[in-house]
């Protein structure tokens, strides 16, 4: 017997209960169900299946709906109905075996026959390859800590030179953290991230991007993030120089609708004077720069170009980008509109 602590309750786990992938949990309180439901959590089993757990009054039944993309607000696919499974008094659970077959999966849990409950929690899978991967976090998570977002989904060791690690820019300096795995020799350190010889304080901030380094002798991985589809617009401070950025949404956003120009990014008639964005496509760096002709050619103002043609670069979930602000331009706060809210 063991114990798994969620946000507002502790679940007693028997041997027949699915083993969990340590630490990867998202939990949210529910305030609109008149006390019938209190909270809803999603976590990953050891086999990386999505397991939903919620607290509610005893003797209730629930319906579960799903979708495998976040491109609409509608939940038209029913996964299960009249769920009454409990693992403790007032604690209900459902494990979605079919979730293994999908890179994304989002859920709506409601009291049977009603629309009362919670929606938009789920998972997003980030494929990473051996070498350097520029990634961002596409969902809202309970924690920003590396060990609570990644858990044991990457390869660690006793030493930095043989561990997967993450790179970020803090105060204009590169900082790294590497994953510790002692194979049980020092269990208190297994799954933790270190910078040098101390616990790392690097956190995964929404809207920022990070270089994730998978060592050459390791293997490609699928990293699963659990959380919720964000409700609010994204705000991020953009400095002069190179900024590692991403989007905290599971939806694509065109550069024209990203809010970058409206927030303060500066364009020009030529690439060498314009702020621009860098991305990796098919292992090659590609750039797009913002056009601003000051009204001389209004049909081009606000467009993004790659070379002499309109760019097809877009902001994609879980990808990272380098946003370059010229040194003679100003820093600004980037307000990125939430594309999911546009579907209301």
C-alpha cells in the first residue's frame, strides 16, 4: 500500500491500483458545481495512460467526453458514461487506455445528464530527438519545477556529462540544469535536477523556450505534459537582443495574429533593420522579419517576409523560437491573444 497526494486529498493506493509516473499531476479546484464536485486531477500511469481523478459527493455518476485537438471548444465524443468507480469515499477515477494512441487528449467530466463539471484538462506530447531541441510548454501546469513537469521521462545519471540537460538564458547568461539518476543508490536525488553541485532553481515559465539536450548515446523520447488549456492571454517581457520564446497554447498562431507587432515589435522595409524571428525547419534555421513601410506600401505593412516572399512560419505549440529585437529598438511586454478564446 502507498499514498498519492493530490491537491486537496490523499488517495490510498492498493496494489491493484495503477502505478503512477511520479510527480506528473495536474489538479484544479471546481467552484461552479454547488459543492457536488470539489476538484479534478489528471496524471499519468506508469504506462503513460491518462488517469482522471475527482472528488465529489458519494453515490453520483459522471459522463466523460474527449477531444484529440484543441482547435474547437466543443466536446462531441463521449468516452464513458455513468461512471461510478471510486477508490475511496467520494473519490472517483477513470483511466483512459486509448489515450496511448493520441499525441493530444483533452477531457470534460460532468455530472451525468448535466453540463456541470470541468473541461479542458489533458495532455500534450512533445517529441524530442537526440541533440538539441528548442521547446516550450503548451499547457498551463500546476508547477514550474523541472522534476514535476518532466519526472522520469528523460535520461539522467550521476554526472552532468552523461545526463540530459536543459539550457536557458537568465540575466543575459546561459544556465544549465541536468537530470540526476543514481538508480536507487541515493533515492532522494533521483529525478531531481542539478546546476553544478546544487539543486537547480531553473523553472519552466509559460511563453519562454528552452534548449533541451538529449545526449548522443541516449534515444529519442516523447515527453508528455499534463495540464489545462490556458484560459488567459499570454504576457511575456521581451528584451533587446535574443529572446527564447514559445506559446503557452496547444494551438498554432500565425505571426500576424501573434500580437507581436501590436505589443511593440518593430518592422522595417529591409531585414537588416527589422526585428525578426528564428526557427528550425527540417534541421535548418529559417527567419522571418516584420515589414513596416510607414504607409508607403500599406498592403505590406504588418506582413512577415522570409527573404523576398511572404513567410509561412507560424508559432506552433511546444516549439521554441529565437525572437531578435534590434539593439536600437525598445524592450516591450508581449501580449499574445489566446487563440482558444477566439473559438468561443
